C-alpha cells in the first residue's frame, strides 16, 4: 500500500512537471498592430538572440485585436497603434497593469508613382490623375483616423472622400499601395524601411495636421497562465535602450 501510494504521488509529480515544462516551452504570444509588424520582427529576433525565448506575433488592426482579447484570445501582450484600445482593456479588467506608451507613429503619404512630390501631393490628390486613395478604416485603425484628420486639416476631405479605398488595417493599405491597386495611400513611415528594395515615393505628413499617434502596450492577465516570466521579460525588453533604438530606426518617435 505504501509503495502504491508513493508511486501514485510520483506519477502526479511527473504529470505536473510535464505540463509545467510544456507551458514554459510555449512562445510568448504578442498581438501587434499592423503598423508595427516590421519593427516587431526585428525586436523578435533581437530578443530571441539575447534571451533564447521565442515570440509569436499575431498581426491585425488594433480594434480587431482588442475584440479578440475581449472574446478570450490567449495573448500575453498587446501592442496597439493607440492608447485607447489598451486603456479600454485595462478598464475592463484584462490587463495586469496600466498600459504604457512605447512609441509614437508617423503618418506618410506614399505612392509607387514618380509623379508624387512633396510639393504637389495635395493638388495631385484632388486631381483627375488620382482615382483611388488608400487609407485604413478609422473605426479599426488609428492610422486611418490620423489620415482622415490630415485630409480634414488640409480641407481635402470633401474632394477626396469619393476616391477613398479603405483597408481593414495598415497591412491591407500597404498591399494596395505596393501592388498599385491605388495610386497613393496614407500609411506608416515604418513601411519604407521594410521595403527598401521598392521604389516608393513618400513624404511625411505634418504632425500638426493630426493627433499624435501614441502607441500603447499592455501585459495581459492571460499571461498569468504561464509558469514562466517570459511575457514579463519581453514586455520589459520593449522599453529597453536596444528596443528603443530599433523603434527609432523604423521611423517611430520615442
């Protein structure tokens, strides 16, 4: 009986160790707004090199990712393109701590056409030469909201409205631009550093024309299901000097 009880106890210990090691071996799941996917790939590689920890990226629009988290998606960290979405998650009890700003984004106007110049883009946008303009859906993606604000600021929105082609995320906008489905689009500056081999004509939109794109990160309560501290380690890494240098390299303001 004693031997049987000891064997049973050992069995449960082995099961616990097995499941603990299985959870620990899982990659850290990071939900990331589409605008930051390019720099996140660099951060992913750098963190893996430094720590040996794997990161899995789930890319989408900030609004859709927030909805997935609210519906139980098992993400560990959420990097949004704004502060509103992570703040709502924290308010509704999904976050371990309040969201923090990790960067501010830059809006650009971008085209594969050489006709686009810094001096003529406003005139070109409302001319007959341009029939399709890509922007992200302002209800889902903060860069879409910024694009609408800029168009309104320059008093171009009424004329441009009928030409707008909406992407669910900046990723879709970037596809529209690079495949020339549209003649020009409003997107993140990070695109041009990722696609250095493509002949992109692009110009920064004056930051005074749109609200600052403050991008927030939050570590989620679902990360507590892990038996390791890998999610916390990656979250802390995002605010390190090395990570900040990579964000700057991709056009973000720190």
